[in-house]
């Protein structure tokens, strides 16, 4: 649909003229006022840009340090969380620990240049240096205060630390084995010329890092040789990308007291803005400063030229505005009728309506917004219809399951009906159901689909409580959904189901008692969603009720059969004339009821507490 304007909208030409004349008048007066205001505020704007650039630089520097901290801490957490690492470290098996960790460190070092990866025993004794495996057993407590703090608090420490080897970014993580603290693991990254070079490359400007002599009191002479002398007392240059344009000494003094200071400097006939910000270690103590140096020569020249350019711009704008404003307004109003027509068609139910956007003005933005709104509305309605269809299908399946379960008389038949109905309705790759045994220790597979289900049933497949996704669902009484089993911890693969990619286990719960678990699997990643969880929970609730009803029915039927058998035997015994007939009937009927090929009835001898004559009288009676 094109944005053409019908003839009846030609009156907009008059409207454009009515808009243009007052706008031009107001525009002329506004330009004069802006010219005066611009001259007054130009200096303030220049300083504001400097402050904004300085604030952005400070944020960028802090963000870069934070990124390095997160990276180092992530590596430390990963190492400290490894069960193999925990066990080897707790056993103080240095060879095993090195065998576990050295390959990964070598790979990390090759890609990211990790200068330090070390394990320590309490309070601060080196146990294993992956970057220097042959050196261990030395006491670090005199200069590695991050390690001492982790040993004392058993909590992670991350941040800058100035020690014997200079300055570095440390991430030290406590390592626990079976709840007991066994030591700490550390990843260290260099803070050096590579950092300031990267900052310059990513954020522009020039950067400089200086450290106080006091903070470097533990550094060796060899490490101190890497620093450069500066013109500022008590500060040594760690690294810089510009060897000049320093702030006044007072700026550094304020920065070392915790302030951020912005100043200007001249270097090689150019003007620079210099931002000095405090550099803090892991404990929050100021150990130096970081500087951001930005060349402002071009901005300053532009600032001085702006008034002249602005006057010329005003004159040109007035001339061009008088010619084009009316045409611009008129052209801008043309698409409105097309938008109105399209909106009316959408209201009538035609969600395919779109408008052609050929310009880049505000009305075109309105047209784009209209198209986006129409697309989102169409997608929303389509998605809503699909979800309604899926929900309707789930409810229909639930009703069908409920209908079929109403005639079920055994737990085995119940399980078969459920899995077959789920397979038929939703096309799962595999579906099976487990019920707890009488002891409540194992989940016994009671029904499963396909050849795999038949084989597992024949082998008496069962899962202990708490193991795998099925055991976890039974243990927690909550659904367990895994969209990608290859990235799931605790997932139990089944060789009979090699194509399983996603799995969902939903407990069958009655009140607070877990009776079993419904488990379905799909052969694609993400093949199971929260919609499947809701559907299977609905079906699991019906299964729980049916299972309880079935078990009650089985117990009632067994009791009724037993009572009927007792009554039948009692009636037949009552027809006996002699003791021998009574015993014969009892043996015969019990044998038939129990399926026994031979039944014997033994009578215990009567206690000899009476005379033979008394016994005879009692028997005759």
C-alpha cells in the first residue's frame, strides 16, 4: 500500500502555509536568542563535555578492572568447585592435583595469558604453582595478605594487591572438601602496559597508572626496576601510553586522598584534559592513581569557531526554511489518510495491512511504528491462537486420560493407559511411568512405550530414590525439566534411548505422598517446555487419584475374596458329621484355595489334666 494522498486532502496546502508563516517568525526570533545564549553557554558546554569524558573514562577503567576481576574469580570458583580438585587438595596429593589442573591451565595461559595459578595451604603456604610447578612449600604470609584474609575468613577475596612481585589483580577462593576448609586457590592477572594499551585501543585517549612508593615497600629490587620515575613525589609510573601532559602536584595529592580531579595540561603545543582518579586495592586502600589524558585541541579550536559558524547557519536556515517549510509540512501530512485507512482495515479484522515507508521523517517513523504494531499484533494473536490450541489439546488429552482411567482396575493397566495416551497425543520420543515399591526405596518402571519400554519392563528396570532426573523429581516432589541433557548434571543416559536430547520428570503426588513419576523424553534440544510441565502435572494429579482408587479396589477385592473363601469353607465344615469329615473338608478346601497339591491338618495333643473317664465324657459331649 503506497502513501499517496487522495484529492480531497489537497486542503492541506493551505494548512501548510498557515503553519509555515508563524513558525518562520518564531524561528527567526529563537535563532537570535539562541545566538546570544550560545555565546554565553559555550564555555560551560566545553567544560561539561570534559567532565562527561572524564566520568566515562573513570567508568571504563573501573569496568575493565571489574571485567578482569570477574574473569579471574570465575576461574577460581570453577577450580574450587571441582570435586576432583577438592579431593586431591584435601589429600595433599600434589602430583594428582597437578595432573588434574595443569592441562587446563596451559590451555588458559595460551589463550588468555594467565600469569599466576596457585594453591595454598593455611595460612599462606604455597602448595602448588601451576605457573612454576617445581617451586612450592614457601611461606607467603609476609606479603600475600589476600591469601591470609581468605584463610582467616574462609571467604573469597578479589581485587588489586601490591606485593613482592609488584601489582596484580588477584582472585583467591576458599576450597572446601566435605564441608571442611582445606586451603585456597588463586588466579592472578597482570596490571601492566598491556592494560593501558588495551584501554587506549578500546576507549581512546591516553592512560597512565602510577603507584605510591609506600605501597611498593614489599616489592623486590628487580620488580622496582620495571617502574619509571615520575615528577610527582612518592609516585612511580607502572605504565603509560603518553610520556607527558601531567596534572599539577596538588591533583595527585587529592587523588591519593580519595578524590577524582580534572585538570588541564599543555604538552608539545597541544591542550589536554587530565583526569586523575584513586586506584584502590582489594581492601579499599588507595595504592596509587589512574590517569586519563584526552587531547582537547580540536575541541578547543571548534569551540572558538562555533559562534561564526552559528551565525552563518542561522542565515542559511532562515532562507532555506522560508522556501521549504511549507512543502515539508505538506509532504509530511500526506501519509496520514493511508495510515487511517490501514488502521480501519485492521479494526475490521485484516491483520495483514501494512503501509509502505519511503521517507525518514517523523511520519515515516509513525508508519514504521504502525507496521511494527500490526506485525506484533498479528504475531500475538497467532501465538495466542496456537497456545489456545495447545492448551485445548492438553485439556482434551487430560479428559481422555481421565475417561480411560475410570475403567482401570490395576496399577499395571493404569501405567500402560497413561504412557500410550501421552505418546499418541503429543508424539513424545519416549514415555514411561514409575511407581514406588512397598518399601519406598525404588521406583519400579510399570509402563513404557515402544520396544525400549518393553525391554526395560522385561528386565525389571528400577531407579533408586534421589538418583537421576526421575529420582530427583520423586525426592523433591517437584517437576524436573532438562532442555538439553548433554549439559545436565546428574542425568542418567539409557542405551535403549540413544536419541534423547531433552527430558521431563513429573512426580505423581497425592497429598504429601509421592506415589511415582511420569517421565517423557524428546529427541531434540528444547523439545520440552513449561507447557509440557503444566500438562503432565494435570495428568499426574489424575494418575495419583486413579492409582489410589485402584489400590483401594485391589485391597477391597482381595479382602472380599478372602471373606468369601472363609464363609464357603465354614458352610461346608458345618455339614460335616464327624471330626474326621471336618478335617477332610478343611484340608481339601484350603488346598484348593491355595493351589497346594497336598494339605495336612495336624491336631495338637490335649493336655493331660483330666482322667481318661473325664476326657471320654468331654469328647462324647
